[in-house]
């Protein structure tokens, strides 16, 4: 696909890049406006003077009638309030207007006249943080932080109201949910947001309580800079022309009128030599101009003639006899990859790719066992359908590119991989690695969709080059939902058989998935990693269609696989009249999960559950269980550089914090070794030019970074011991938490920093003892472990209105040592919440005939809100993984695998109806209960 | 071009789109309607209050915010269903700036209307894309060629109150007139071009009235209704003496359910009896292939609202 380096999965780093493509690609066709000087953009019809008061200061603005308050305020440099959706659904843009929170994306700037505006930056009166800000910091009520300014402003207004009316009474969860109903958090920080607001209101917060994250203060005060906040001098704004057709051949593309518009600077053609549109929303070209309005008008002036071609939008039409291949033979290289791993060579048949049967084993035996078991009634089978889920991180895909000379490039990029995107850019433009700098100080969520070099970067970079000025390009929410990435939809047929004793004797799974124009979806492989002993016939088919391409989404393949598998296990247990935990425990050899069964059995809600379908009234409660398993990946080349300076310690690594908290993890590991507070370690990440750090993907960050941090600490302490011994002629000197211990006492580390010369060490990660399961492929190694999880969820089904409410969830995780319990809990809660969205609400819908997006905003694409989650309890079993340096594996993906399965099993327990399609919408519930 | 008239008479009759809270208009102008002239009501001083006449009739100015309507003591005391409807729609931030007039006159949220790629009667097209396309959240009552449902919660609620309307630049009497019969697929309402809504008037509160607003959704909060309902009943001597039932999100305009109202009158004020009557809500529905479930929801929310109304606090104490 034009402009997109998506061929490789994101299990890669630079080495692979150099080997993979060799020469620099030809750059894309571009054209520059003849008139590079004319300053103003398209003249607005009229300007309006607005006198307002912004954070206590009188301000006058000259605005256009349709300017939003959000844009006008952000242009002053107050970029705390964020553009999330642009249509009033997410609340990221919330400010107070005369002390009342309002969404400013919809508020005309003219409405500010004569009013007082307060932004998140103006919340801390006289420098003292608002109690709500402190509570968000202390309770870790934020992850990526993109939604945080909006939440904080709203919660502060609620707090002030609540305290005035109710004193220190604790507000109920429902009070909090009602107040914050106009805010969405894609990371799923809601559980902690409840805790923060409730605790703040009761006045229980200790003023000095430390923040869980070192960047929490920046996030609650609106100081954290995201790519969309970057403003460079002379910066231009780019907008793209998006195809409204799902399949078309472009006959003529003429941008001359657009380029002639005053204020327009340049155009880049993204169509590629085939001149084909393969999905709606595809970027055809992009235009840079002095402001967004001008760029948009220019896009509207582009003339395009096309032949609209028949679109294959469903698996059925794509596989129908005679359906034209979307990728004809010879055109199957460089396809967009919907999964984390590299694409394996597979067979094609029209629009069908595969089957992939990689992890099948004794498949014939499995099939035979299933047929035999049928006669004794110990088979369970079913067909399960899962929808397309959009990543829709609250910060859209965005890039700001600036060329220094022709030879040096800086790109601010909302990315999960500063290091590898910089290398890909260097390669693409034939630059030296160190001539490209990719910067991502804060990233407003990614979930897998921001792991590779993609069009937003290419557009900004190409246009910056042709225009000779920095260029910013960001997707709007419609395009984020269309192009930003999605989890492919799957249909999975499952059959499981046991022998009379209840041993699993055969597994069969056949999955057909579609990632639109992308390929590579694999789901059934997960059957093998969770129940590895049984004979199995596992097969995955990929079907390409003219729908926007899928991308790896947190635990690719996992949620659909476990929805199908863990429900079938439940059905089998039910058929056998056995406790579903007992059945799983019998089959489960994984030491990471085994201790979780006992924990689960101790949960009263589980113990006291009723029989399936025991409730027959309108509101029916049920409890379900599901297990999950995930790979353990690590990026062995990860490094952390540690410096001691007279002022303290500085750690750096080319990794990035997408809300997972790696900035804090690094600080915490080092602080613990030197007896410091985490705020005393200065951590520099989010720049590609630091030493190689892990990308945020494949749940690898923590397990990759612990080793290098520990190693760097060992090395630096050894050097400091040396310095101190020589300086003070110490005997028996050795490092300790508090400083250099020696025969005569302890010299604090701080005293040694002060006298030592500047020391720099680079920490490496040791190999796992016993080696890896798979050696590093393009940088990432698969460890010899499979992580384990177990979730219990209680739901209530409203049999009259078809609504499913999640009442409470428990998630147990066996991932080894937990470096930062608070952050790990946040990740886990967020995973459960995203899983609730997947189970009950989220679903991308395209027009069935023309393939354009219908669920194009956050009103129609429904992610969970704060009222939808119920309490979530997270349990860590920290045993195991002794052979891994750091004794842990990742959890970022594991935590999102089980919710749909657990919820579906709970619905079965409540109603005796087994949901076979996601999301479990009211119409499906009503229909299911009628059956 | 933008004008800031200081009263509604000045606002009426001009070409240009009326802008009140802009919570609907701002996004439409950005994504579809373009940058034509605007008439912004920011500086208009009138129509911003809720007034109670000596005889108890209540006038709600078109520029009253939805939040103010929800929190007004007179409204929540005398018209609890209306207050619940106002407090239950959209989000706190939208309610803080969205106005009663804007809510009544907002355009449909149909995803085809809002999709730039789609053809649609309401955008000058010659067909309804939803009908042959994806109409999961569309009408189950056929009034005309457009399959979308009307978005206004307050329009539905005020229909149950037989509210009268006050228009500058046109003569129209009731909220029902404001919407017409839904047969014109190109219209969002029947307000003539250039007319401006000044306010709403409702009869005095009825002592003993019990009312309930409810919506069916999949998420807990801040979600557009799959179906919504407002029920008002009067109970005398254990029998339903009068009933008004309005429903929304089922048709191109908000609807009353006269068959349900008629059956309720004289029925015993008991849950089972009312739930049985709710089944009459299905009469006259004609679902599209994907909207049959909304008929079930319609019956469900009507039943639910009637059950709740039985135990709701009566207006003015019992
Ligand atoms: C996330 C979200 C959820 C929502 N949920 C709901 C819901 O559940 N139920 C619901 O009803 N609404 C809902 N809304 C819509 C919201 O209530 C409306 O956008 C709002 O009420 C419009 O009021 P406004 O003053 O902002 O209108 P504007 O946007 O200013 O105007 C809307 C339309 O009315 C016209 N208009 C406004 N005032 C007058 C007047 N006095 N005379 C003549 N024409 C006028 C304008 O020209 C425009 O066409 C939701 C909105 C969002 C963003
Ligand atoms: S950006 Fe304003 S509500 Fe989402
Ligand atoms: S923390 Fe809320 S969107 Fe990321």
C-alpha cells in the first residue's frame, strides 16, 4: 500500500529493517505551490472581536464565526484541553465557562464574549494543585493522560459542588458516574477515577501523598505535550483527500486549482502507480496550507475522475465464485499486516489466504476423538462471530515533520515505536540513522495501531520537504475510526471433546477472519498455548475485502479466540455437569495460572453462584469464568543508559510511554536501588536517538526494561563504589540501598554523586536462563513461558430491555514479579474495561453496499463509559518465571483477552442462553432469550 | 457573515442559520453544511427564562438551557417527567449549553445524514440510503420515505404535555404542528424558513399526576436512546383516569400512542393490567428488516414506564 510500511509486523527492530528492503524507496510525487510567500490563507468572510477572561486574565481574540473555542484557546499555547472527537461525545476538550464545564469543540469562540473561561492550566489556584488533581495523581486515575485534562476539569467542578452541598460525605459511584458521564477514556482509567473522586470528596487525601507516576503532575495540569500539541514556527497544516468509494480506479487527478489557492503550499500524491482505491477513506493525496481551513478548501478543489468498481465488502462476496481478486498474483507483496508477527508465506486462492495450520498437532486424532466422543455425549461445539473493533485511541494518529537541511529530519510522532519508526524513515529517505529523530514525549494511547511507520508520518515528511516548512498532519475522529486501525472480525467454529474421565482428547477450530485489505489474522494458535496437551486441528483463513485494513490490536487474535474457546469449554463443563473451574484445572499445565484456581474458588460471588438459568424474572444475574494465556515477548537488545551527575541520576532509553507507565517503571527500578524517591530520577525517553529501547507492543516493555535498568544500576554502583573507595580510602566498600557501605559506615549516594566525575553506563538485558522459545526475529524474542490469567465476572441481564450490565469483575494474573503494583493494576483494569466494550458495545459498521464508515464518531462507535464497568478487583500471583531476568513477563495484552468470554459465560449462567455473536447488543439478547 | 441580533424579532426572517447553543449546528457546519451566513442568538436577552403565569401555565423560553430546565424547581415539581427527560438526555456539558429551542429543532442523527459519502433526502438526494443499507438504529414506524428517527427527547416529552409553541414569523399552535406528520422526507421539522422559536407553553401542573421518562440503551449513560418514552397518568379510586403516552426514536417525528392511552383509561391501576396494555404499543409499527427489536423495546419501555408511574410521587402530594 502506498506510503505504508506495514509489511513487517511490529515484532521487529532496526536490524530487520536494514535487511528487509535495502535501497531507499522512491519518494512520492509531490508538487510545490509557485507562491510560497503569500501569507494569509483563505480569507474568512468576517471576523468577530471577542473579549473574554482566560484563566483570570482579560484576553481579546479576533475570531471567525465558525472557530471553536477549543481551537482559539489552544492557539494561545494552552494545549491542556484536547481535541478528542470534535462532536461533544468524549469531553477531552472540556473547559469551564463561568465555572460550568462545557465541551469547547462545539462551543463557538464567539460565545466566549463577556464570559470567564477556565482551563486545566488555570485549575491550580496560586500554584497549589486542586484536590482533584492531587487525587488523580495519588490514585493513578490516568494512563496515557489524553483524556485527563477534561476529566480533571469536570471532576473539580463536581468536587466543588459536592463539598459545598454535602461536606465530606462520600459520593456514591452513581453520583460520580452521573457527573462524569460526558467523558470517555479509551485506556479505561475509570476504576481509578472513581477512587480518586470519591477519596478527594471525603477529604481523606493526605496533601503530601506521592503520585504513582512521575509524569502524573504534567498530565493533570495540562503540561504534558502530545504530538497534536506541537507547534513549530512557520508550521503548515495538512489535510487529505479521502476516497468515498471502496473500490475505484482513478483516471484523472488534477490538483492545479487547489495548488493555486492562496495559502496553499504543496501537494503529495499518495495514490501509487496502480491508481487504485481499495477501501473507503483511503488517502488519495494530501495538501499543506497555512491553516487547516485553507487546506480543507484546497482539498475540495481537487478534481478527480474515477471508474467506480464493484466492492467486495463481506467474506461471502469476496469468496463468491468469480469474485475478482483484490490482490491479483504479483500484487501480494507489501500487504498491510493485521498482526504482531511477521507475515508467513501462505497459499492464496482468489481472496482467500491460508489456511495456516502451524500449531496443529495430531489433527486426525483430534477429529477422530471428536467424532467418537459424540456418541458418549462429551462434545461441545459452536460457531462464534466477532465484530470489527476499532482501536480509536483518544489521541489520533498525528505527525509533525521538520527538515533541518535535506539531510536531517525531525518527526514528532504519536507512536509506540520511536526507535524503529526512525530507522524506517532513515531507510526510506536514504538518511543516516542518526540524522532522523523521532520524538514522542507523551502518546495518547496506541493499543497496537501506532506501531509502524504509517501515512500520517509520510504525509507530514513529504510535504515538509516539498514546502520547505514544518508540516502537521493529524486524523480527525471520523478518519481515526476509518483508518486508524481495527481488530479484524472472525468467525470461529470450535469443537472440543473429552473422554469419559473428562480429559481433553481433541480440539478443533476453524477460523475465518477478515481484516479488510490487510492480512495475517491468526486466532486459533491461542488454543494451543492455553491447552497445549490435547491433539488438535487448528486452522486460520484470511479473507481480504474492500474494507479499511485491520492493524494489530492489543492481544491480536486473542479476544475472538477466547470468546469462542472459553465459551465452548464452559458448555462442555455444563454438559458434563462439572464445575467449569474444575474442568479447566484438570487440563491446565501452566504453572502461571494454576495458583489462580484456588484464588478464584475463594471468591464468594463465584462460590455462591446459582445454576444456569436459575433466575427467571426480569433481572437475571449470573457469574462466568474464563481463562486466558499470552506469549511472553522480550526485546533483548533493549538498553538503558544511566548517568550520575552532581545533581543526581539521569536515565535514558529510546522507548516511549503510551500510558503503560514505562517512564515511571524506569524511575522506580533505579530509585529503589539508590534509595531515592522516584521523582529524584530524571528519566529521558520518547526520543529515537537515545540508546535502543523497546517498542510498546507485544507486552514487552516491562520485561525488556527491567534487566537493563538493573544492569545499569549494578554497573554504576560499582563505579561509584570505586570512586568513593579511592577518594576516602575505604575498606570493604560495597553498594547498598543507602549508599556505599564500608567498614566505617555508609556514605550516602548523593554525597558520592556530588564528588564523582560524570559517569555514564549502559545497561543490557541478560538472556533468559535456558534461552528463548524462539530466538529474536526482527528484534523480539519469544520466551519459554506462557502467561496466565483467570477472570470471574458477574452480570445482570434485563430480560425486558435486553441490556447486560457488568456488576463486578475479578481478574487474576500470573505474570511474575510486579514492579509497580499501582501501574500494573491500572493496566489490568483498563484491559478489562476495553474488553467490556468489545463484549457489549463496540462495533464498526460500514455501509453494506458502498463500504464507507457509518459508526464514524464516538456517539455511534460506542466505547464504554464510566457507568458501564462495575468494581474490578485485580489479583497478582507473583510466583514463577525464575529464569527470566527480572522474574516477570508482560501483562498489557493478557488483561484484555478474557472479558468477552467471561461475560458471555456469565450471561449463560444467568439465562441459559449462550451468546454466539459480539457485541452482545440488546437486540441479540432479546432474540436469544426468545429461543 | 454573522449577525448577533438582540431580540428574536430581528432574528426572524433573515437568511442565515439560527445558532443557539451550537451543540448540533457546530459539527454539522464543520462536516457538512458549510459556512453560510449565521444568525447567532448570543446577545438575545428574551426567551431565557421559565415563567409561571398566575393560572399556573408555564412558559419555557427557547433559549433556556436543558440543564436549567432539568434543575428548575417548578418544572421538577409540576412536570417531573419533563425534568427527568431533560436531565436524562445527552451529557452534563451538552445540557449546560444546549437550549430547549435547539433541542426541538436539531437535525436527525441518522448516520447516513451525517456521512459525507451518503445520499439522503435530507441533503437534497433522491433516496434514503438507510432503507436499503444499515438501519439498525432506525424507524420501526413508517411515516414517509425517510427511515431516520427524530432525535429530540424534549420534543417527545413536550408532545406528552400537549405543549403549545410560540413562533416568531409563523403561526403554529402545538409541538405536534412543529413536527408535522413525518411524511416529508426532506424535512427535520415543519418550521418555515426564517421562523424563530420563542418558547413553549404548558398547561398548569395537574395535581396527582404521576409521570415517568425512560429510555432503552445498551450503555448506562450518555447514549442516544434505542427507544424512549414519557408516560403521564392520573389515578383516581384505583383506576387510571387519564393517560398520555409519547414515544421517541421510533419514527421520523415523536409520536403519541393513542391506542395505549385509550386502553389505559378506566384500567385498574395495577402493574399486570398496565403491562398487558403496553402490548398495544406494537400496533401500527412496521419495522424495517433490522428494526424489529425496537418494537419489543417499545413495548418494554412503555410497560416499564407505566409500572414505574404507578409508584411515582404524585404531583402536589397525594
Ligand atoms: C453526545 C451527545 C448526546 C446527545 N444525546 C441527546 C439525547 O439523548 N436526546 C436529545 O434530544 N438530544 C441529544 N443530544 C443533542 C443535543 O441535545 C442538541 O444538540 C441540543 O439540544 C441542541 O441545542 P442547541 O441550543 O445547542 O442547538 P443548536 O445547535 O444551536 O441548533 C440546533 C438547530 O436548531 C435551530 N435552532 C436553534 N434554536 C432555534 C430557535 N430558537 N428558533 C429556530 N431555530 C432554532 C438551529 O438553526 C439548528 O438547526 C446529544 C448531543 C450529544 C453531543
Ligand atoms: S473533543 Fe469535544 S467532546 Fe470530544
Ligand atoms: S488515560 Fe484516558 S484516554 Fe488514555
